[in-house]
C-alpha cells in the first residue's frame, strides 16, 4: 500500500499526468479542436476533388466544342435557344 501511494504521489508522474491533461483538454490545440480541424480538412479535400473534376469536364467540353461543329450547333441550340432561319423553336417547360 505504501509503495503504491509512493508511486502515485511521485512528482514526475504527477507532472506528466498534469501535462497530458492540460494538453488534451485546456490547450489551444486540444483534442477536440484537432478533430474539428481534421473534419474541415476532409471536407475541403472533397470540395477540391469535385472542382478538379468539374474543371476537367469543362476543358473536355470546350475541346469538343472547338473541334466538332455538330456539337457546337447542339450546344447553341440547347443553351442559348438559337435556331436556323427556316426553323421554329418550341420551348416546353415542365412543372
């Protein structure tokens, strides 16, 4: 019993335990803050991946529009409602 009490009251052990408690709960960079920052990093990485994929898709679409006249015509008809002189365009809006 006395040996156990001596180990528990050891000044070095108390210092290390106190330091660990301080670093885990009271420090500016505590465990909970680190978990929140890790979640934010993961969210931003997912957004970055989404935007990189969107940029790649847009570059491919631009390349296709520059090289293929039929895809350019289709794009102009769908996005800007353009038409030829002898055509009628009907826009159907679904609710």
